[in-house]
C-alpha cells in the first residue's frame, strides 16, 4: 500500500504507526486494555447451506447476492533471502470471488487456506506469535500484540479494529473484524476498509484467511484528502481522537449498515469447510 501524505507528517507520527514490523503502537479500542479488541455480540449461528464452491481443500457456500463466480488457484511456495517477509508464504489454496457485491476497493475478495506448520517454518519470527494470539482470541483471552492477528502479513500497520467477534466455521473457529492498513496517517475510507476473518481448523493444521472488501455510508469514498476539509497539519494533530471516534462509530453500526452486510460475510465464513 502506498503512503499518500507528506514525509514530515509521517515522521512526526512515527510513534503512531510502525510499518516496518507490521505493529501499531496506538491502535485505539474501547476497552480499558489497549491490547484487546472490542468484541461484538456473537453472531447467531446459521445452518450451513450446501456448498456451491469447491476449490482443492476449501468448500463453502457463496450467496449469489454476494458474488456470482470464483477462481480457484494453488499458489506456489515463495521463499528466499531476496524476498521481504510479506512476500514469503507456503504453497496454499486461494479462492477469488468474482462479480463481488462491492467493487470500489483496492482489495480483491479472496479466501485462502495456509498450512500452519510450514508457514511457521518460513517465518519463525512472525507466524508463531500470531498463531498464539489467534488461539488466545478464539478462546476469549488477551493477545501479546497491539494489532489483531492476520496472515498473510502486510507491508504496513493496522490502523484500528472494529466489529470484532468470534465466529465458528464448519470444522474450526476464528475471529472476524474490520480494519485498514497504512504506512502513514490517513482517513479511514471505503477503498481501503476491509472485513477479515482469521481462523484455525479444529486440528490446528490450517489457517483460514479471508480478505473481503466492505463499505460504510458513514466513511469517505477514498483516502485522498483529510475529512471535513481539514489541513494536513490539523488532521495530524487530532489523529488519535479521529481514529478512536471513527472506531466507536463503526462499532455501533448495525450489520446492514455496511455493504455487503457483515451478516452476509459472517454467513460466508461460517459455511467454510477445510479438507484434511
């Protein structure tokens, strides 16, 4: 992801976002413990619809209102001393949704399944810690990081999290939330906001990762300029409160206040089954 704002602002706020290691030192939440997300009420479990998508290890039900097709791909392993950590990954299965319900996003809607052991071998300084955090979140516990676990890693920092909840899938359990990543300060906006689901199969062998674009009528269409006609300097001065206020606003939205509705995306991830 590209930084849009001048270097002097990013330098001034270097303590707010630390992109080089993927860690945010000031992710606002609404609870007393800054390491914990605000966990929404647990979504109502839905009976699994018959799968209409099968891709190697992944099967799921894709609501025609959410998408009308998919591509299935086996992504080969990428490793080597010449690669940055965010480009390193094991061989894995990836489903890309076609004709998705929200198109004005920088992200492609996709669901991937990674082998946990091999990913940990390739990135021993990153994956085991994220795995421990995900297991703790699923169990209702605390985490060691100031950003919620996500694979594959981004070359940027997690700005915030909202609408966090534990959700089971057909043979595992995971954690969903809304977030945005950046290399510097910027407005939360619909082009960069996404719903993510990070889960583990019951046997612990596979990590399920969904990156699904989502939008809110309360957010700016894009992040080209600060909100409300502010100058860059004023936006930077009030950035922490801006993030906290926007997080609070998104946390109070109903499922149908988003497009697609969070309930639609929850139903999608609940339908996922991963073959052994």
